[in-house]
C-alpha cells in the first residue's frame, strides 16, 4: 500500500482517503534529465568543509555557496555520476538533490455522492452567532475531548500573544476571518517560489497567481496549512471555531508549494529561520520523499541512493538540532501509513521519482521516517471520537510520543461519516480551485461549511489525518509556554525539554485495547489488524497519552 493513500471502491465510486503524493521532483535523480547539471545539498562532516569542496571539484561539480549553520554546501553537479563520486569521500556525510518533501499526513475530503457511504451533516451556509462558545463549537468533538472549551482551558489559559507558533506547511490564509486576529504578518515568511511545471513539462504548481510566482505570506493555495493553523489558534471571536490556544500568535513558515509538495532546502530554511526569529514551537505535518523509509546503508540501494538518504536524515537532523538548541519545541505528525514504524518490512513505493522508478525493497527498523523519527521531535498519532487509534495512523512503541484527535470517519461504525473528522478553517481560494464550492460560494459537499456574518463569509472543512492530530499537541505546548515561559527579546521562551516533560505529564494515559491486536472493520476496506505494545504509561498506539489542554492549563511545574 502506498504510504498515506487508501482507495475505497464501491458502486463505481473511488474515494481517495489520503493526500495525493504526486511522484516527481524539480531536480535530481535518474531519467531524462540525468546528464544535466543541477543543484545538490552536500552535507560535510565536522571540520571537513574544505575537503568537501575539494571532493565536489574532483567529482566534476561546482560549489555555489555554503550554509555554515547546518554544515552543507550548495553545489552544481552532473547527475547521478556526481553523487556516486562524492560517495567515495569521507568528508561527505550525505547528498540530497532538491527533491520534494510530501505534505503527506492529511486526508482530503474527496467525498462520494450523497448517501453513498452513509455520511451525516448537510452542506450549505449557516449564520454566525456571537459570544462563546463559538457558533461551530458543537461540531468540535476534538476540543471537547482535550478540554479546550469555554469552561475548560479557554477560561484560564487561552494562550499569550507573546508565544509564537510556527506552522511549516503550505501556507496560512492570514486573511481568513477566523485566523486574521492571531496572524503575525511581520514575522511570517514564504521560502518557496511557485513553479508552474516540472522539468518534464508536466503541471507542478499550475499558473502563478502573483508577480514573480511568489505568493504573499498570508496566502495558501492548498488549504492544508490553514487547517493546521486554525486548529492551533483560531481565536474566540464569536464566529466559526476556536483553536486549542486561541490567544497565541501564528507565524507562517511556508515550505510547501501550491501543489502540496515540499522541497528539502525550504524546509530546513524554515527551521533555521524559526530558531533565529524566536519561534517557540513549530508544527511539522510532512515527511521526506522520495524515499518512504530513509536507510543509510540498505544493500538494496545504490551508493548514490544510500548517500541521498543519508543526506535527508543528516540535513533534517541538523536543522532540527539547530532549532531545538535555540528554544524551538518540535512537533510532528507521525504519518498515515497504518504502519508499525518499529517493524517496517518492505517499501514498495520508493523512490517515487522519476515516475515508475518504484521498486520493492526490504527495509528494517534502521530505516527512518523523517522528521517523525528524527531525534528531538515529538511525534503524534491520531485518535477518533471514541479515542481509538485511527485506522490510518502509524504507530510504534519507539516512535509514538503522544496522541491527539485527528479524526476517524469510521470510528464507531463501519460506515463513513465526515463529521468524525476535524473541523477547521479553509481558504476560499483553495476550495474554489478544487471545485468544492460553486460560483456563488455554496459548498458542494458535506465536508465544507460556510458561515456568514456582517456580509462576510468564511469557510471551514472537515479533514482527517495525523496532520490534524499534531496541531492539537502544538496548541497544548503553546499553552504551557504561555504559562511558564520566561520573557526574552522575542516575547517568551521555554526550554523544549521542559515543554516536552509537561506535555507528557499532562497527557491522559490510555492503555492498549484488549485484545492488543485490534482489528479495524471498515466498509469497502479489507479488515486490518494493528498490535499495540507497551503499558498504559507508554504504548505504541497512544505514547504517553492523549494531550490534555485542561490539565496543561492547571498543572504546576
């Protein structure tokens, strides 16, 4: 099964239940462009910068620039032969072409015809009310589960504007009425430039919407990042929904493209910027391609492929370390592959560039999902309304640190129900581009809600995925930093180790199911069994437990 993708077929309908991970990349890899020079990130060993430059020259490449903070050289080289040659130098610890990183942990609501899978909810428009709770609060089962409510954490610890939450994603619609009050435009950055087509002439980002193909920092053409940001910190303002920490500041650290794809260099640039700008916590709902599992020395891979995977592992780890040492708490979605990450056996989807290059290779626990399995990162699995681990969520006793509501449309029933997803803000431009609302703005399916107030309409969407779980944990981290952070030049700061300790301490412990081998029975999908290992205090399904905003609002350090 391709990671993060499930297809349900029935009555002639195909329901894609995960983010489409389009195979391809802008540069690098074998294929039609293999002989062309292109850019690589060459990561050098400690103290080996000069020798790495010599190795680049000897391999027929050209050093273009050096990033000393993370220890890499941007170099131009002639394809896979260049990488193979670099593999022979002990000064080089990894090489990564400018390949994409997949925004892989959200499942878009590509819904079948009305009634086809027993959906509930009605598309259309509702008028906004005033005051608390928010007009759509009754639909936010997730916030009720973790105690982020008007009579819960909102009352005593809504979060401080001095706390800066970075969202490394596809962008944030900072103009959305239910995000704008908490959006920090001045600190937000866009690290990508849209590219309409890939090197083979196929559509990548599509036509550019803005001059020089550079989107503003308050723009999101995909919707993934806006949904994540809304779950973290939509304000209590009498309309729509409220986030976990409705008083904190949102900072767009855009590393994803209009297409929903990411590149390595913008992603590590976003992390280093977060560190230097005083960001307190970042949410990362993506994982690194073109390899489903990154293996440093898999005999099934060529030397160039091994070096590339080492580059991904090394480059991201250096960026994560740089950020964490400077006070950034790192939170990641664990992934949607329904996989025990402690026991991966085969990878049938890698490399996903160039197209049709995939092959089946054996993998083991030495192969890493990045950044979910990177050091210093808090990885979050997903639960549905009944608190069972979501059927799609990855898991593992070594990998799962926490769990949080991410949605499960089949929780409690084998039939699909979109309202068991997570409801959060959606950018109107993205919904129009995807054909999910009509010309007059009316939602076309039950996953979209339009709310209008004072002649201004805002949109909200149900999504499920570990992408939706991670921002709940990020919001709780922001509550803790608001309460216990110390003043600094950027606002407040708190050591990530302390944030992590309190996140674990305030989580609601949840034991493995009985029997431990849980069988998911879902319409149109083969029964699947996942085995939970560990104790109530820490296990492979829930980690240390389900995050709890109410406890975070009252805990003493």
